[in-house]
C-alpha cells in the first residue's frame, strides 16, 4: 500500500489485530507492513515508533466500551454495565494490561471513558475526590479480575509464537498446580467442587459477586450520609 494512501487509522487497526493474535512480541514494523501490503518505512511516515503505535492502539480500545447515561439508567446500572464492558474489552485484548504497566497509555478515548465514569459516580452523590476514589476502586477490581484471564491468553500467544503446543503445555501446568493445591484441605475441596463446572461460568459469577459487593459498599456509604435538602441534589437510585 503506497504511503499516500496508507492512513494512521489503517495502521492502528492492523496493529491491534497483530497484538491480539501474538501480543507485543509479535508486533514489528516489518510484520505490520506485510499485513498492510506496504514497506515498513511507509509506516514510519505516520507513526514514530513501535512504542508510539502501542499507545495509539491501546487508546483505540477504550472506544469499544459503551457508556450508558446514568440519568437514564441509574448510576448503579451504568457502573455495572461499564465494568462488564471494560472486563470484556480487556479479555478481548489481553496485551493491554502489560502495555499499561510499561507505558503511559493515555489518549482521547481513555480520557472520555474516565470522564464519563466520574460523571456516573457524581450522579450517585459522590463529590469531587470521592467520585475519583469510587471510580478507581471499581476500575482496580476490574483490572485485577481480568489479569488472570489476560495472563493465560498472553501465555498462549507466546507459546504459539514460539511454535509450542499450547494445549499440551496448559494441561501439564494445570496438573502440576492441582497436585500442589490438593495437599491443602480447603483448596482440595474447591477443586473437587468445581471438577465438572464450566470455568467460564464460574469466572463470570465470581466477577459479578465481587462487583456487586463493591457497589453495595459504595451505596452503603451514600445511604449513611444525611440526605441533602438542596434543590437538584444528585439521585442515589
């Protein structure tokens, strides 16, 4: 693809596809050029470096999240939907978490996401810094819960990239971990109880449980406050 017809949007979209498939290890300007039908040097006309490209690609992902209006659905429903959408986005793009830990990943789409989340918690009744803290608390839970699944997906990408058999290695790893855990009574009981369970369903239930506990706590803090009599006070619904 000639330089004059290649756009930054095309480059970023192709970079996301490579990152999703193989992680950061699989992204290079040469592979990106091959995917776009162009030479690597043409990519540099639009993006300064691989690091800059990862930042652009990461910011694009935050545009995938739906941002419901708390005035229409209530703050708690909005917070729940955003948390679920954020978790799903991260597990679709597991390379995002390591990118966030190694680079300052921030752009207009992430800023829009953060601004809307603050609006949700302000609508709940949290003022100023308390809205920041409410958002950070829920966001930290989502990131931490997504970390395990993202780590497995990245590990699979590394094994594939190295030409290994990911399913065989995964079975061996699970067998070793299970053998260690079975020495301890509570872990053994959990393993036996989940022996025939659907891992995906169990993960979804665990995420929902933790999220609702956090939102219960936030709602409890609001309920413990004196009710404001001022006109136009934020709704706690």
